[in-house]
């Protein structure tokens, strides 16, 4: 199977686990930047779609980092 | 070139700025203080006759052949043991010396066979040469020596597969014994008996070489001045008559070798003394295990097939290339440009890797390129770039000679990087302190004349906790190098890190239970590392192959920065790279997010430079990593793959998942020496070239770019890079080089750290360590002198996050995997050599208690089951293992070690977590289901057209 949304969720949460130790603004930048720099566009799109659908299982930091408001900031 | 015979200066070079000047045979000579008269004489071309001396070993002074006269000194001192002094006047050749030497030689020859014409060392024998030099014409004592000759001699020992030991020819110079001690550091050989009864022995009287502790590094064979220790290939073929300097194709040490040839036949490989990485030493793989290059299993003709269950059909290069290109193009037409990609190999040259990533980016039109470093050292690149600014180790290997404290983490250098381990052991014998952090009691923990001050036998998966605990001690016990940090590091980042590691939850006492090491032991290790002088970290895949692999690399960089251990010799953070060109394959832009030189594909300026040079528009989006390729192959979004010199079906985790992905591909092209496990699922096989046929460069773990020179033409008729260029052209992208040096010229033109590199310079200067730039025109043996590459060193906060892979009641043991000295990676090369005599099968090492609890006896077959699958192996009960942890290797495909490893991976790089798999072990009397299926695949997927179809 292509990375399931569970796989993507686990991977994104692992990234959040690393950046969580930083002040929130930095952590959100770190999470978003890492996913932008290393994930393929389809993976990012699927994660965005999952967030748009509620982001079940995702770390709130990931949701916040990738939310349109955060991206625009 | 004609046969290269290096000058033997007799005694080692001294390294000091102080010099002395003396006169030898009327010539004035200035040498470093401490240099022997013998070496000083050799420096001005006066070779003093010698037998027990050689410049790889400390002087011994036993043969009495190198006597000289010194004005004002009574007698005739041995030149090997007498240091040169200011104003000395030395004569190396007088009538008195001639008479003494001839007399000594008479004694030697009286107890030595006179079968020179049929001796394997004829023409390459120091005893023969020295007899000639001293003018031996008669032996007054006859030729019937009683101790080492004729009936008195012990039988020839031919037990070692690569060399023989003929005691009859031994002159008891002890060079072999001393080489084993001083160069290799194994102490397997000894002199048995006293006086005239003295004989070389491999351990006890009952031991032969094969059964002894000898590790077959070849140092004794190289040191032997007679035919006593001789390569069996020399016995079979005679002495070589030409030399090609080249680089070993095994581990990341990247040893320089002399390929000694007769025509296009390799007679032997001998380590090159001027090789910067190895300085004349070798291991059993590089020295002897090169026979795979001409093994009968080599495939030298391209092959294609429509379906993976069809027999292979031999075709010519044009047909194979067109077949691959047509399929790739058809896939892209139907499924889009991003539906194909490829993998580069750390076993291939920089030039070969570069053209593959270029083909993928320019001809395939996407960034779906990844490399086998994904599954080994990708966290090294991420972690060191983040903290220090560059994705590479900081030192050269020689640096270890200046280390006072050596911290080895998750590496087993005596097995994985044996030539570097010998250097390290030499420094440890000189008094440097050793800390080992490893769940297993690896050999380094206690080996002859070496004993670790601390063995931190941590639980697999707790590396980051350990590193945080060490840092806690450094910070809270005031052991920080404040001046270094203030000058060299980002103060805000440091302040945050300091506060983080100082928290009580990071104290050894708080983490001790998780780590499995007593708090006081952790404190002692931290104090030793921080206060013991120059402290150097060496690490391997036990660091990187974890869910926190990248975090751990950053944690080590933090510790080294906090204690000021960067920017000079003897310190640093040093990855021991698994394969010979891991560093190079990463440098060459093999990652899907980076162009050559570690520059992100989204960087418009960088991408623009490549676009201008390559004449094509490049994607600015990161491509797929290997696990993404597998996942998307199963899902149908990824359908074509080019695999260069890697056996992903054996080496990558969760074998069933990998083979399901490969099976789903519409076109898999494998470029390799052999029909490996991955080739079972291929549609096109392009024959690759062994290192003996390659023309290019490898870059080792110390960033040293070394030449790989062909000793014979490609057996397939085509170089690998040319095959790739043809495929790129067939895909519609013009890619042509008239010589591999042109590829390096392009790399240098587009990659700032390689700016000063060319074949011409490498041929002239031997090797260069990148960066080779305008600022560092002669390369950079030590990184970060005076400042970090990124500017200020960046401390990163490294929170310990336990892996999700946990032991439980169903899977109560933790499996960790690794390698063994005699085998290499998936074993494709070493399994096709006599090295398999040392390791015929992968075994499961298990602690006696865990074995007893399960009723397992040593040597019994056991089933190892994880939540991913099961395999059956032979058990080896071993006290090297801690209770609760089992270990195996993955050198043999039928073992299927990766059937049971999981999909968990490093958070930053997706490097698989090979080192932590929860398993249960039980007695078994049958192969696992996967192993039975694997046998079936071997029957059905490897047939060639001459074999009858089913």
C-alpha cells in the first residue's frame, strides 16, 4: 500500500515529537519546514487533505503547523 | 605501471619538528629527531642490509645484519636501533662490516632450504636479496640446519584459505609476530621456544592458522622477508610483474591497494603504504576477498524478459537499453513523469553515481532518486549538517593518533572497519582511554592489551537518553568548555540546550533504569570524556538505525561542542561509514531533495546552475525516498525503477513489503555483478563492473577522494557509466562523456566542495579530502578549524522519545542486527570467496539465560518471530549478549534477517530502525514459511533461456 494515512500520521507525529521541545512558533516552523523540504508533493497533499477532514490521530502541533493560517503567517 | 616496489626505510617515520643532521657515507642528511640511522641512510639512498627490520614495525635489533660504524663509537651498533644524532659520522659499508654481515648470513643460510629456483618467493625474497648484497659465496657450516630444516621442520600449515605458513623457510626474525601485535593489534602469533628452538606459532601448539585467533589481515604475510608466509595465489601463479594503484571496494575506510598483476590476472592485492586511509595495512576482505570479481556467477551479458517469471533472454547492449527505455517511456506516457525513478549505490564510483542521479533528474525528469545511505547513514547527513553545517565526519583517520579519550558508540570497528580499528587499538595501547556504548560486549571492550574504561551496555533504543545523561553531567558538574562555546557556538541555542539537559529528568539517576546502565557508570564516562584531554567520538549504524537516529547524531555533536572537541586533531564526531562510497554517493546528489553538494532542489540559484549546465529544466520538488517508492509501487503510482548495484530485496527492512513492491513494478532494471535477490523481480539486467574494472573515484568516511583504477577491461564490454549514458540517450536526453575524468570535471564545475578536484590532481597527489576549494586548495583533513562550516555551532534540543517498537509478553526480546569481519553487507561479494569458511551462515546470538529459559542448546535451530514475520536460524549461545537482547547478521539471503525487521524509521530521514525489533525465540525444526517461499522464488525467478521453461 502507498503510505496509508496512518503511516503519514505516524511520520508527521514523529517530526512533531522532535520539534516539540522548542518554543511553539519555532516548533511549528520546524515541523512545517521539515515536511516541506523532505516530503513529496503528493504526501503533503494527502496530509493536508487529512487535516482538512479533521486530522484524526495527528498531533495538534502538526495540525497547527500545517494549517493554512499558520502557513500564511 | 611496471611493478611498484616501495622503498622500505627499515624503521617508522618519526613525526617531530625537531631535526638532527648527520653524515652518512659522506653525505649530509637532516632527519627528524629520533629517526634511526637505518632510516636516515635510506633517506639518502643508502639501503643498509637488513632482515628483521621493516618500516611498518618498531626496530627490533635481532638479525645483526644492519650493523654500521659510527665515528667515536666502539663496536658496530645496529643501525635500526641506534637513533641518528647531530654531528654523527656514519659508515654503512666497510670491509669489517662486510665480513660481519657475511658471517651472519652464513648462519642464516645454514638452516634454510636452498630451493630458491622453485621457491614461491624467488625474485621477491629479502633473504635472497640480502645474501646477494653481502656477497655470500660459501657456507662454512654446511646446509643441514637442525632446527628449521628438513626433518626437523614442522609440516607446512595450509589451513588458511589465502596463505600458507612454511616453518622450514622461517628465519625467526619475528616480523610476523610483531606485525600481528603492532600493525594489526591481534596478538595471535608468538615465538614458541627459546634460543635455537624458537619457532613462530599461531597461538598454542595445537592451533593451526585457521583455528587460531588470526584474523587474516595479511600483515604477517606482508612483513615476512622469506617465503615462510606466502599468498597461495603467488604460490599458484608466481610473482607479479606490474602494479595498478587502486582503492578497496569494501568498507568506508577505503584502503589504498597495489593490485599486483600478471597480464590482466590479479596475483595479489597488497596494501599501499602511501595510502592515506590505511598507510600500508589491510583486512581479510580487501587483502584477500577479491575473487568474486571473476566468480562463475558473474553475469557479463545483458538480459531481458517480459515477465519476472519468464526465463532470462541474453541480448546485446543495444537491445537491452532500448528495451528498458521503451518500457520506462511507456510507463511515463501512461502514468506521468513521476512514475519512475531509481537508486544509486555506495558500491559504485562517484562518477557512476553522478550519472545515475543526473539521468533520473534530467532524463526521467523528476527527483525520484535515492541511495542505499537511506538505510544506513542518512541521519549522519541530517544531524551533522544541522549542527555543524556539513554532512560529513570531521576528522581524518590519522587523527585518532592524537585522541586521549575515544568514545565508540554503536560501532564494532574490529569487525566492520578493521583497518581503522587497528589504528585505534594502537592508540589505546599507547594509553588513550576507551568508552564503549553498545548493548553487546564487542571485542573492543576487552581485547589483548586494550580494555575499555567504561562499557555502557545500554538497552537498544536508548541512545539519546544516554547522550542526554552524559550531557547532564557535563553541564551540571561545570565541565563545559565555556571559552570554546562562547567563541564558536550560537549562544542562544546553547543556553536553551544547557537548560534542557540540566533538567533533573535528564540526570543519569533519572534515566538509568531506562538506559540499563548504572548512574555512576554514566557519570564516570561523562567525566572521562569531558576531562580526559582530546576526546573523539566514533560511531556506526548503532547510532543511525533508530527512530531517533538523527536526534542521536545531533546529541553527539552537542556533547562534542560543549566540551570543545572540534576543530583540531584528536577530537571530533566521526561516522564509520558502512560501504566504501557512502560518503561519495551522498556527496553526488543521490538524495531526492538534494542536488550534488547537499543543496536543496528548491534553491533556485543552485538549480539554475545545473539547468544551465545540463540544458534541461529540473524539478524543484523533493522526490521519493526509497520507502516512498516501495509504498507507491504497491499502490500503483510508481511503476519503473533503475537499481544500481544494490540488493534492496535483501538489505532493506520488512522483506515481504519490499518484494511485494518490486513484484508490482512494470519495469525493474538491475545493474549488478550477479543475479541477486532484487534481480528475481527484474525485467532488465545490465551487467555491472567490479572495482577491478572501474575507472573513477571513491570517497571514504574521512572525505578522502581516492582513485579507483581499472586493472582489466569491463567483462561486459561496457562501463557502468556508459551504460547509464546510453539509457539516458535512449530516453531522449543527450548525455555523453568521453572519459570518466570528464564526469569529475563536471562535478567539480558544479559542486563548490569539489572545485579543486580532478583526475589529474588525484593521479599526481594521491588523494584529496574535500572541501577542496580556493580557501583550502590542498583539501581539508580536519573540518571546522577556527569556525564551523555553518558559522556558529548550533546546539539542538534532543528530547528522548522511546521507540514505538516495544518488547511485550508476545515478543519479549529485542533483536538487533549487524555484521561480521569476514562478510560484507548482503554478502554478494564475500559469499563468493573463501571468506565464507569463517561464516557459512547467519546465526542468532542469544544470552545463556534467555537460551536456557527457552530450552535452547548451542547450535540448535530456532525460530525468531516478530510481528512482521518469522525466520529460522541456528542459535549461538553467547555471553557477549546482554539478557533480553538477541543479535544476528544479514549476510546470507536465505536467512531472511530483514523478514522480521519493521517499518519503523528515523523521524527525519526514514532510516530504518534495524537495531530494535521486538521478537520471540523458540526451538524449531523447520524453515519458516518465508524461507520456504524464498526457495521457490529461487527456483522460478532466476531461470535463463538455456534452461527449459516449466
